[in-house]
């Protein structure tokens, strides 16, 4: 990489660096760049030229948030979790969006891609990616949450050493761009008596789910864009179904077929899985809607508060039913509750950021957050949820999550401390 003398730098008024000067060897100060091993931290950044422009940006070397991968290299049925505690605002950077794949990430050539819509329709049709992009588009911010998210909170004796990423990292928010599914259904002409759709993916799992057709007339979309660029392969490239506010599983990725029907299909993915056993031996099936939930992402394990005084409690809240209307905070283990500040935009079926200023007195305590959505639904205590569902359920865990602050400032998951 080019070197530049200090004298040359200082002597070059008007900011013009001639090509000849760049070749000077003596007294070298390197440009700040990726490859050089100079100790750029020791240098005054106003006295050395900055790194050059590049075609693709990069994170600061000191800021390298990572997804937490389960079963790396072991199983194609795997997941990775968003580092919720390292993010700001509400948008998840696309490369940190959580992943859940039942059989790995397929490679699909965009020019080979087709979406077939058939069944109880007047005109069965295949749509290529460019066909999809010709329809009037919409861009909306929505969260996706896996219905298995939060499993480690559904346990009275949960581990104390679990962080927000491990606990709740199977949810992320992106701005999704695509075509409303209703537009495509109008195009094919849905026949009278049609009540369900069967949506099928083109991955090795051929994942398939039955969807009530009302969701298509409401807000379902076929997404091909994510945070301003093409949807990532991990998120369903080149196109996926998006069912805002519904359990992530039903948002079929790599979507290749939609069959219009007058009954649910009872696919493997909705019978062997994604049906919630209840304590009386029955089960909830087609439990699509994500209930209101909130999670404090700071302070949380493994953080340690360094001293008593003012700290900003931060977190996110979301509901599959609509907008979050408030998030109450308790800093005394649920004795008293106060409203936090919601940071706009507060969008329907989207993560909402909340903050609450807290003056820690240095004593042991429990922090909790409790979300309410626009339908009046209030996030339940664990005991309430267990009462309703029993202990053997495996999906839709949205109980209040307490964080225990110890006298030395250390923070642990505080489930065991609550009644
Ligand atoms: N075709 C297909 N679609 C799929 C899956 C899959 O394995 N195959 N996983 C589902 C599950 S369980 C979830 S939670 C979401 C995850 O979406 P994401 O990986 O974009 O976060 O995709 C759903 N859609
Ligand atoms: Mo999922």
C-alpha cells in the first residue's frame, strides 16, 4: 500500500496529493487501510489520510456482532440467533437476521425461479421473479419470530446464565419489499368456496404449511427484498412468503407453490410439529398469531453494572396482533410498574424499542418488562402462561422475563427468583 511522508502531507496545501508524492519512502506514514499493520490507533486521525473508498462497506473492527449458531456443521436442521443485546433501534442488519432451516439453505438461480399458483383458481399461473417484480410493490417493516423462541424462559428453574441472544434471538425485524399475495390471487382468480392455501418451499425440506385464505386478503406478501437489497439466501432468496405477525414457520421461504383449497392440507410440518400440546392432552393447532412479548436487552446477563446511579434500561417489544401500546417496567420485582418510553416509529407487527431511565441504588433487585398491544392483550407472568398451557408445551413462550441485579452489579436471568 502507498506510503506518504509526513513532510509531504503537511506540505501539500489545498489537499492535492500528487502521484509523485505518494511514492516517497522516507519518514513513512501509511494510509489507514485494511492491509497495513501500522498502529493506526496511536496516530492522530487528523494527521493521516483515511482509508480509501470501497465497493462494499464493513463494520468497525471492534464491532463484530455475530449470530449464535446451533449445531454448527452437525445438522442441516439448524438455527442461528440474532444478537439482540448488541443491536440498536429496531432493524436487524440482514446478515444478523436469525435463521431457521429444516434442511439447509438451497441454492436457487433467480432466472430459473418460478412460483406456481394453482388449485381452486380460474387461471393457474407460474410467476417468474421478474413477473413478481412487475406488480405494484410494497415495503413494510415486520418482525419474524420462530414459535420456539424463548424456550429457555419457559422453565421455573431456568439457568441463570442465559443472555438475550440465547433466550430470545429467534426474532428479527427487516424492511421487506414484495408483492401483496392478494394481488397474485386476483391475477389467478380465486374460485368460490376456497378457504385455505397450501404454501410449499423449494428447499430440501419441501416445507409446507396451510394458511387460511383471509391472511392473503389481509397482509400476506411474497417478499423479494430485505432492508433495501435482494432478500438473503438465508431468508428465502429469491422469494418467500411473509405472514406478518404469525409464527415464523408459516412464512415459507424459497416459496415455489401455492395451492388454493377448501380445507387445510395437514402437512407434516403442521401435524408432527408446530402444534402445541396442552396439559389436558389436547393440542392447539394453527396457533399462528404471535402474542405480545417484550424483552429487556440491557442490563442483562452477562453484563455487570459498574456502579450505582443512572442506567438506561433498554429492550424491544412486539405483538403479532398489531401495535405495541405500552411497555411497563418494574425495577422492584413486580411490586410497582411504570411506563417506559416507546421509540417511534411504533409500527404494527414490528419490533418496538423501549427505554426507561433507572437510578440503581446498589441493592439487589429484579427488573421486568410487560408489554401491552393495541388489542389490550397483556404479556403474562410465567405462572399464568403455565396455568393456561401446561408444562409440556413447546411453542409460543411469551411470559415476562425477569433479570436479577446482584449487589455487585452482576446481572443474571432471574426466573428462579419469581413466584
Ligand atoms: N422452505 C422453508 N421455509 C421455512 C423454513 C424452512 O426450513 N424451509 N423454516 C421456517 C421457520 S421454522 C422459521 S422460524 C422461519 C425463519 O425465517 P428466517 O430464517 O428468515 O429467520 O422460516 C420458516 N420458513
Ligand atoms: Mo421456526
